[in-house]
C-alpha cells in the first residue's frame, strides 16, 4: 500500500437527516445561456530584450510590416529581441453585445522569457466556427517576474510568460441565443439526479399551478414561459430565486491518491465483514434496548440502539464489522488508536472488493 508522506486530512460528511434548501439559480443553468471560447494569435512588442527569435515570430513580423507597405527582402530575417509571438484566449459571455469589452489572457508561444512591459498589437479573436467575434489590444499586466545574473544564476517568481489585459478585447459580433425563442425555458441541473429533477418540477408546479413544469430526465426540466421577451426575463428572475430541497447525493467515497484525502459521503453503509490489517482489533456491536415510560406518564415505548466500540492491539489483527454499521463508527474506532488515514483507505478498498461496502469508491 502506498505510504503517504504528507500530512493527511480525513473528512467525514455526516449530515444524514439534514437537508438544506437551495435556490434554483445556484444548482441549474438555462439551456442556451452559456459562455463561448475565443482564441487568437498576435504579437507582443516593447519587451526589454526578453522576446523570442523563433521562425514564426519573424514571419509574423514581416507579414505585419508588409501590411503597412514595408517589404523586406526574402533572405532578410530581422533578429529582434523585443517582440514575442503569443496565443490569446478569452470567454465570450452569453448576451454579450457589440462594443462591450472582455478580459483576455496572453501566453507566450515561443522562447520569450517574459512578457512584462509588453503591449499586444491588434489581434482578431475567433470562435470555433472560424468567425471573428472580438478584437484584442492593450498593455499586459504580468504577475510573474524573472531575472538573470551575469554568472547564469536566475530567479523566477510565478510565471512571467503569461499576462492578462482587463477589458482587453472589444466585441465585434454577437452570438445568436435561443433564450427568447420557443414556448418554454429549459433548466439543466448541474448535478444530474432524478429525485432533484422531480422535486424541482414539483416546486415550480406548486407555485405556478399544475402542468407548467416537466422533468424530462435526470438533468432537464422544461417550464412553460411567456412569449414576450420582457415578461420572460421577469419570469426567469422569479423562477431562479425559488428555493427547494434537492435530492441527496448517492453514497460515494472519494480518495485522492496524491494527497491522501478521504471524503466519505452520506448514506454509506458497511455490511457484515472482517478485515485483517496491521495489529489493530476493532469490534463494533449494536444492541437494542426498549425504553418503557413510567406508569400514567402518557409516554411512548421507544426502541433505543446502543453502539459499543472496543479497540484492542493484539496479535489477531482483525477488524470485525457487524451488519449495517456506518462508516462514521469505523472512522471513530480507527481514530481512537491513532491509525493513519492510509490504514482506512486500505480497509475501504478491501471492503469494496468483497462486496461489503454499499458505496461507489472513486480514486482521483
């Protein structure tokens, strides 16, 4: 088993029976209302000798000069150090209009050591369809720093070959959006779940009346909406602020193999099993007791479950888990003897392999 050398955190989610209401806008998105990625290529100029001399940078420089009537001989390749070829990317928000601006990120493509102090020349940004949707230009803000000494020593802080330009691109083309078309608004759950989809539709129907919302699958809920655009905006504003109780997530255990973090979700159960691991012996037993009320007290007979955990360090090296014990009890037993979360990971893997763990075990 892999030994974790870093300090390991164990997180146990024990919120069974506690359900919190969520706003519809926090757990859903509207079909068609989305960002679109833009990408472009350009030149950053004005660098303090930290540019690159790659072939495509020189070619780009000659092409740019040619657009302004300056023609260099074919066999002349200027070796300048103050320019750099860069890739530009940005997100075009939904409903973005012509003339609005968006932030852009500029990254070096060649061997440029730093983009600090540079200016991006006008560069088109294209979408996946090849059309130009924005034009980028401006002075870069670079958070990184890189310096070198005469003896070859160097120091770098963060990444100086990447910078940003706030409001660095102006939108030149709008993207058609289906929000105002059709007879309904379609909501997509960010976490697919049939129970959540049904509860969402039921909540909307409870407020608007029956047969106004329809759960189509574990992700999609369609809602009848006004045809008038202004009314539709107000309608969506009202819907997205409604609160309801989502369905609880399926039983899962997430193990981060790099950091050793273990996250145990709700509803995880362990069936009767025994695991041999290390030199620990953990015994968990559940006993049922009947609580009788006093005579003439109008009380109710209740069934009480008492859990007894015993931990011993002996040669038998056996973990014994009875039917239906929860993982919270297992974790508590393991923690009582100071065992590492790495031991718990090994136990969980063993329980899953023998079919005694009623949860999905995910290793990331």
